[in-house]
């Protein structure tokens, strides 16, 4: 295995400014979520159920999962077979 000298990374002013803008954006989003959580917590039981569904929906959106409703008739379970 060949060894090479460590690569020098230079941090530019543009990189620092971009990092700061992204960090501020993430902090503002976090504050908005906290505000929504505080308002949702004051609603009572209904907020917990909606929060669970919205959390589940957020996860499904993030991973790209789109659940399809399952039909409950016999032909969908066994195809077109006749008994």
C-alpha cells in the first residue's frame, strides 16, 4: 500500500458564510417545530393522535414509502380462482 502525504484543506470565507446561513436556517426550523409542538400540546388528546400520524407521515415521506390500502374482498386475496 502506498502512503501519501496528508492533503491540506483550506477553509474559505465563502464556506464559513454558507455554513452560518445553513445553521441559522436549521435553528429557525427547529424553533418553528418547537412552537408547533407547544401549541399542539395544549390541544390535549387529539393532538397526540395527530402528532403520531404526522410523525408517521413524515417518516414515510422521508423514506419514500407510499402505503396502498389493502382491499378486503376474497378475490383480491386469492386471485380469480373459483371454489
